[in-house]
């Protein structure tokens, strides 16, 4: 465990599993006060149990496609850390359809765009003012093949 991020607040959307969970683990191990968010309370609870001994991690149930949810998650992350929010990782993503585009329905496509594009936009939109207010920070937008 390192203290390189000691006291800094980090928000990780999609932090309940996969790349988001691994990112939350690393940030917490480096001393950040980490807030993970996702739609599934059960998945977040399991992630919190998994991260219990790593560092200071908390969870907020939020849907990144709902602006009020994102604003609340960002505020919770900012309030949780002594140095406020300095790190935002937009990692929520995915697709309900893994197959050829030509057989993808428009509703499936729109849902994928909402999570992967709108969710990332909302995370950055609400996190950026906190980082600017602290004189800087880091915003990381994660993409993977599962979202393609």
C-alpha cells in the first residue's frame, strides 16, 4: 500500500466489477478515498466486501444515464475525501447486444450509446468543476471491446 494519493477523492463509475473494480482497488491501495458507483446494489456490496481490506472505499447506487444520479455520486465522492474529488474514472459501460451491427435493434443501440457515451459525458460534466476548483486532477475515460 502506498500513500501517493492520500486524502484525494476518486470516483469510479462501473466500479462494481471488471475494469472499474480493478481500478478502484489500485486507487484505494494508493491511499485515495474511493467512491464506486453502479446500478446494482448487490454488485456494489460484493465489491465493497472484496475491497474491505484494501483501503477507504464506499459505494453509491447510481445509473450513469441519469444526470441527477451522476451529480449525486460526484457530490458524495467529493464530500467523502479530505482533499475533495481529484480523480474521476468513467468506467461504466457495456452493451446488451454482442453481435453483428446489422442485426442490432435500434433500442439496443440507443441503450449502448446512453451508457457508453452519455454516461461518460455526464461523469466528466459533473466531475470537472471539482477538479478545476482544486487546481487540477485526473479524468480517465475507459473504453473496452465489450462496449463496441
